[in-house]
C-alpha cells in the first residue's frame, strides 16, 4: 500500500510545534504504523459515517530538505502524514473536502512546486481505494490545478 521512507503523526510522535532539539529527536513511524492508522481511520469513518479526506502531493524532482517540515507545520495534531521520495500523503480525519481545500492552500503556499490530489472518503471505501484515488488525482492537478 505504501512503500519506504517515513511517516509522522503529530500526536503519536510527540510533535510539539517547537523547533530545535525536540524536532531532532522526533521518531519516524514505520510504514506498517501508517497503514494501520489509515485503516483505523477508514474503519471509524465507515462505522460512524464521519468525513475523512486524503491529500496526495507530488513534486517533480522529489522533495527538498525542509518540505516535510513545511508540510507538518501546516497540519493539525490529529493529521497523519507519510512520505516517500516521490510523494507525500496526508490523512485528514473528520475533515470534509472544503476544509481539506483550506489545508491544501496552506500547503500550496509552503510548497508551491507540489501538485495536489484531494479526495474524500466514500462510504464503503477501504484504505487502498482512498490512497489510489488520491494518487490518481495528482496528474489531473498537474495538468489543470483548477479542476482537481
């Protein structure tokens, strides 16, 4: 479902928002932890009919040092973020699409070279469906940012 690199969940890894030593000591979660957390969020959304939105970010040439930090700074403590060399995936629990677009704009201001895919959870989706739709939305964004 997700490969290599790291994942962060601000409330799980103890992110405090302050810079410096605490930032350097922050641990990365494993891919398995990200996938498990995503499956749990999807399960909760299915069971309780709660909104859930996923943002996928792509950037030609890969991510630069600081891109992940800039993305983290735009998120809430409940949000889940994972990244590989090619993409960043952000899970926004209890978030409708309009709210996710606000997060997208904050991210776009911080990482203007990135292309974005934003998709909302649909009843019956599983974690893989949601990720696939978010990833597939990225190329449309690169071609026409106004329609994604």
